[in-house]
C-alpha cells in the first residue's frame, strides 16, 4: 500500500497510508491530512488513488503545491516524490513493484486454481464412492462421509444451500458473463495504426506535463478520467468533465494532440 511520510526540517512527524480513494490535504480540521500552518490553504490539495496509482492535484491554493522543486497543478505521483507545503514535506512511497506483482499473481492463481480445486474434489469424491466391491463396509461408509463433506464445501463456496442430506457431486462453478476486451488504435502521430489491448484494470495514457488520462476497466465497462494537463481529453470532439467518462464502442479520443479510437474486441 502506498503511503506518505510527513516531515518538517528533516524530522519525521508521521506516516499516512493512502487507504482512501480521495485523501485531502489542508489547514482546516476536516482534511484527512491537517497541516496547521499559515502557508497551507484551508483546502490545499487532494490525492486521488486508483488501484496502485496516485495523482496529486492542487486545489487552487494560495501558495501553490511543489513537487520535487517544481510547481504543479496536477501530477502523477511516483516513488520517492517529495511534495512541499511551506516548511512541511510529504514524501510519497509507492507500493513496491514486487509486492504488486505478487498480489496480482496470487489473485490470478486464485482465479485459476479454485475451479480446478473444485473439480479435483468432485473427482476424489467420485473415486471414493466408486470404490471396489471388495472394500470393507466401514471403508465404504467413510468414503461416503468424505464425499459428502467435499460436496458440502463446494456447495458452500458456490453459495448454494444443499438441503439434500445424501452425498452429491460438487456443483460446477457458475459461469460469469465475459466482459468484452477493449483496445485502442492510434489514428495519428508517429505510431498511427498501432493497437493497445486494455487488459489491465488501469492504463495510463498521454505525456506527463502535457496531458495525462487513465482508462479504467470496470464491471460496467471502460471509463476515461482526466489526470494531468491544462486541456481535458476529448471524446468524439467534446471535452470530458471531471468525473470518469464512460466509453462506447468506436469512440474517438483526443489526448495531448493524439487521436485514438476505442473499440471492443469480439
């Protein structure tokens, strides 16, 4: 999990984990990070965290927000970035790449192995109930009990109440409706014609310092959100607002002078 380390004159005051989607910074008490200093505005800045990415935005503060010695309006935070607010400093510590990769691997492993484990349990139960005729009666009884337990565990995992006390094979995992995979094709620039699959939950597009946006993949579909830059991205010739904008098949996006087409793969 990413975090901020608040310090003043080299003395660390506290660490703040970025557990919320929006973390506000300012002098007033209602802020998530309150800094009681006249150089800090009442509502000075906000950090928006989407998955493993965090974005800093100045909220029109009087003295401005500085990152690594440069004044910013919106900034994509990277590991060890230092945010300066008067005499105070906030060091951004991002989640290590290895930890992110391990978390993703564990998630994918869970998604892949769970159906296999259920299938294995069903096969084991079948093998136990289908033992040789010469097996002793008490062994057959034990096999039936074990098979019943496997079936009950599988039914519970699938959210199915098994009202039949007799042993039953493990139910197959419910099929989830597949979400169409999205992609973008560049229509202008040096890379015109190239395609990029949007298989990750979040894809960052644009040029830092010029214009940056993120494409997020949600259960409801794909959304584009403006992150950094004076000009907001345009969809079909119309600039998007501050809120995430839902994308439709064959929408044309213009960002930092580059046009691209969003489309859904069959």
